C-alpha cells in the first residue's frame, strides 16, 4: 500500500534530518579521531627525539661559530662570535689541525670500507650456510649472535686483554704456538693498531649483517632454487643469479646502516686506546673528541662535527639516489 505525504511522521514533515544525514555528521568526529590517533601516538617519541638529538645538534652548530675555549665554559653563550674561522682552520690542510683532520678522515674511510665489506661478506656467507637444515643449526645461530648481544664495553675490554703484548692470547697463539711471528707484536700501538681495531669492529658487526641477511633469505621462494637445480645451476650460479639479486633491497639498507654505524663509531676505539689513539687507528670520532675535550677548543671541535655531519648527509643522499635509480632500472 502506497504511503502518502500526509501519513508520514509529523517530525519528518517539520524538517527532521534523515538518519543517513545524521549518521554522516556523527561519523566526522570519529573519523578525525582515527586520523589524528597515529600522530598523537607518535608525539611523545617526536618530543623525545627533539630533546635528545635535535636540540643538542642545534647547540653544536651554534657553538661551531663561536670561539669557545675553556675560558668560556661557565657560560658558553658569552663566547665571542668567530663566524667561519673555525671551519677555515679545520679545512686548512696546510696547517697542523687541518692536516691531522684530513689524515683521520682518510683513515676512517679506509677503516669503514674494510669493516663494512668484511661484515657483509662474513654475514652473508654465514646466512647462506645456515639456510640448509642440519643438526645443531639452532645452537650455532645463537652462538653467531653472541658478539652482537654482548655489551660493547665488556666485549672490547676482553679484546684488549687478548691483544696484550706480554700475556695476550693473540701473541701466545701466533708467536708461541704457531710461530708465525719472529717476536710478540704490539697490537694496541703502532701500525698493528689498525688491524686490531678492524678485527674487533668486524667481530662485533658481522652478526648484525648475518641477522638481516638471514631474515631477507626467508622471503626468497624455494621454488626458484628447485627450478634452478633442475636446470643444472650449481651453488655459485644460484647465489649469483637468485640469492644476491633477491637480496638487493635488503643489502642496500644493510650497507647504509653499517656504513653510518662504523663511520661514527666512538666506543670501540675509545675503549681500546683511550683518549690518545695511535695514528694508524685515529678515527675521526676520537679525533674530534681530542680536539674538543683534550685541547679544550670546543669551537673547532664543533666545526669538525658539523663538517662530519654534512659529509654523512651528502654520502647518504647520493647513495639513496643511486640505489633508487638502480632499483627503478631493475624493475623496468
């Protein structure tokens, strides 16, 4: 039976909104709350990041433009303005300060490239080896992660004892037992300090690469390896044609993270060598520390830190651009 206009409810006749319209208006606050909720949850972390990182960074940049020495430590804001003088001293490679910074920078670059390459190679090899099931694989995986799980200070101090000249285990094995050296070596001073520092860095860094690559290998379908094996592809061909191309996105992030961690590493060389690192192991992080807290020239030290920050930003930007182009080319 057809309902006429006269039979409609009185409240609808006087202009009451339909349930759909009323419901649409009621859903707006709920939708706004759903959109704003993720940002509200991130707000404490953003505030903490601002207080812990960005504020000290801004203060460091400001200090790099001041003649901040021990005379102004009580109130560093009263230090005279120096403009770009601190940066000119840091990049004057004919001067003692600039020459020392350049040597430290080149040493850090060599150390970083060697450490990242070895960490990636060892971690990838271990992850590929662990893909096949065998007895004791779980225990071996746990042992591989021990260097990454240990506190840095405890691990590095242990290595310092191992590298001792008179009673260290390294000299005992290499010289006393194997006879590979004519006399016990000095590992914590001289040119051998670079090898010692690189050994410790790789030892505590490759388990992270192993963990990341092993997680990336879980996403590669087993069917690809089975099909490759049926086609007669050996282990090396499977690694080159399937494993490494499939791990390209993972490796791009892994290499960048390892690079930033290694280039900025301060704890390892400081615990091994103290405030005065040998020239062969004079990484730029310790060098900037010496320029700031040993010579008490905080203005020049801050300028060095700003230059290091700019260098890392440029390298990271170029790396991301190149890797993104390579990814787009591979997709095409």
